[in-house]
C-alpha cells in the first residue's frame, strides 16, 4: 500500500536532513536546544522576478491642428426702402377701392401740410396746395387710433412749422420746443370693410373732431351717404380772433388769455381750452403746470376719477366762454370731457369723410 502524502513528506524531510549530515554538518546541531525550541531555518531567498516587460507604446491617432477662428465678415448693409418724398403718392390703391378720408385745403392763399399718426400708410407730412386735396386709403381690415392735423408756415419738408409742430412720429419740433397739442384734428378708428356695423362693431368707424384740448383752424366734415344717421360738422365759423382773452379759471388762477402764442413770431397760432391752458406747459405757459387731476385743474379737465360725469357737467367748465364759443360756432363737437354735444360718432366702415380746412385769421403769419 502506498504511504499517505503527509507521511511521505515527513520521511522526505528526514532523509534530506541525513544527506545534509553526510555533507559535513555537526550532528549535534541537529539536536534540539536545551529549552526544547527548534530553530527556524533561515528563510529561503525570494526568487528574483524577471523585469516587467515594457508596456507597448501607444500610438495615438494624429489629430489635425485646430484652425484659427474664422473672421466674421458683416453682411452687406441692407439698403432701406426708398422713403417717399414729402407729399409724394404711395403705391396706387387697389382697383375699385375708395378713399376713407379726403382732406381739402380750402384756403386760397396758403399751402397746407397734413400730419398723421405713424400707423397711417402715407407720408408723415403731406403738402396740399391752395384749393387742393389729398386722399387717404385705409386698409380693408381697418385701422385703429388714427389722427390727422393741419400745419402751416412749414419748410420744404413740412417741418419746423409756425402752426402744428406739436410732435409725434416723424415730426420735429421748433427751437422753442413742441407746440401744445391744441390742433384742430380728425381722429378715427376705422372699422373692417364689408362687416355689417349694425350687427358687429368691427364693421363700424368711430370718429370725432374734439375741441377738448383747443383748436387751431376752422373746418368742415361732410359724411358720405353710407352713413345716413351721421351728422356733418361745420366749424367754419371758428376764428382765432374769437379765442377768449379774459377767461376766469377759478380763484387761484383768475382771468386768463386762452390764445396760444408762438414764441419766435409772437403770433397767435391757436386757442387753448380751459383744460389745455391749465395743463400744457409748452411754449413758456406758466399756467400749464397743473396735473389734470389737481385741485386747480380737475373741474376743467374732468378726469374720472376723481370727477364724475355729472359733477363735470354741473361744474364751472360748462359756463366758460370757451365752451360757449364751441357750442355756437362748432356744434356737435365736444368742448370739454362729458360735454352733451354729439362728439363721438359711429358710421359704417364704407363711409367716406371729406374734411375741408380753412384759413387762419392772419394768413400772412404763415407764409415762408
């Protein structure tokens, strides 16, 4: 029977020790020391490991050099669309279209300019020669919050005017600043053409020629047959010479001249309403430094709040010479806020308005 593995290892060790003695060792050294502790054999030397194999050289792919940042070349300048010369006609209106506003200069001796708000598709300042006219075409989709007003005594571009340079889109102001916005004016929100005004407000024109701020020139508005319920407006009797010069505006302000004086020429170019006199400080008007809702101005300007419509109508503004002048020479036009005059009118969107504007009291003031 073959010896087990552990027995064979012991016998192999004893045999190895015998061979060591045969090679000249002292047999006594094989005896255990007196204390009975067997000495440990010296540790066998660690085998010398071969040097590690060198790591393989990694070959990185060649990365192309980063190009320098591209120089951004600005695009060529965009050539703006040609701006029509003052008074030049725009593109012809669509065939069959009709003008919604016709402005006539019925002053036989003066060139007149008509300014308009920035949303109107026309030159900002249109020259109209004596006895001439200009037609405004409104988009069929309608146009809200438009405003038109006359200017006189202007340069060749319709700017730097003696009358009417009250500012706005495309407008300049004289050296003394913008004029107070007391101009005679035509204001309208034009409705959508083809929509029945009686059934839908989108098809209605809402318009007025309010004198709540003041006035500058006499005028007339004639309404076409598309608006049978509308009222023509005739303010040709207005004159700057009739503007009140001794208007009582309360105990703190006293008597006031409502004429608007152009600083450079010292000429009369307009008439303030009582509210305008108290709230427009343009052109060195010392009385115009009051807010419309201030104690001094509120019963003449009637802001709501704090002044109700009934309080306004029964207050002092109804009794002023200015409001009486408007009621007499410009009927169906508001002379102040909450005036019982017709004021704002409503017409179907197909209506055409002919606005004829007359001469000032002194035509020589406005010649260039």
